[in-house]
């Protein structure tokens, strides 16, 4: 499986591909450092963050996005947790 981090651009980009595009995978502990490098709207897969209904320390991963000042989960717009 190949992981991609899309180049930063000031314009929206359209991806035409016959291949599956996988978001970059990161751990919850690395999200804070990554926020300084990312642009608002950038999406990554946090491998140990919790989905809705998962218990503490039992996260199986979820998509999160850079909300400008903090990472937020795609599903609830809440701060991610482990």
C-alpha cells in the first residue's frame, strides 16, 4: 500500500486516478507536531484515534482534518481522542 501526502497548494486540486488514494497515517501523539506543517483542510488517518462508540485506549483509527487551529474528526468535528 502506498501512502500519499498531497503537495500544498493555494487552490483546490482534482485527483483523476484509476488507483486508490490512501491518506497519510499518523499516531495521535504526532498530530500536534504535524499541525504546524499542514494546511487547513488537510486530511490524515490517525491510526489510534477513537471512532464514535470506541472506549478509551481502544481506538482503531479515524480520519481527522486540520481545522485551522486544531485537528478535528471528520465524523463529528470534535477533537480526536485515544
